[in-house]
């Protein structure tokens, strides 16, 4: 094995895959009631994007965020 190939293989082993957006957990979609993942925006606001009914909901107010926290189920990390 040449030095270049050895470097490439060692870089592949060090690579760690991370999600593009941070996840908080799951909640039921307010529209269709299926479990969806809660993501966090760049401004640290939670939001959901339901793949079943196409609802996209942003939680901006403090009351909405507190309500979301009560419904939240953590991720398995």
C-alpha cells in the first residue's frame, strides 16, 4: 500500500457522520398526529417538518416552546 492510500484509508476511519441539523427528539405532528423529529434552527428555535402531511411548523413564542418541551420525547443517543 502506498503512503497516499494509507492516508486516505486512515481519514476514512476517522470520519464521523453527524446530522445536518441538531435534533431535540420527537413529538406528534399537530396536523396528522404522527411522530416527527424536532429540529433546531440556526437561531436556536425548534421546528418540525412532517413528511406525512407536509406541515412545517416553527415554534417561536416562549409559551409554544414550553408546550413543545412537555410533549418532547428524547432521541436515543
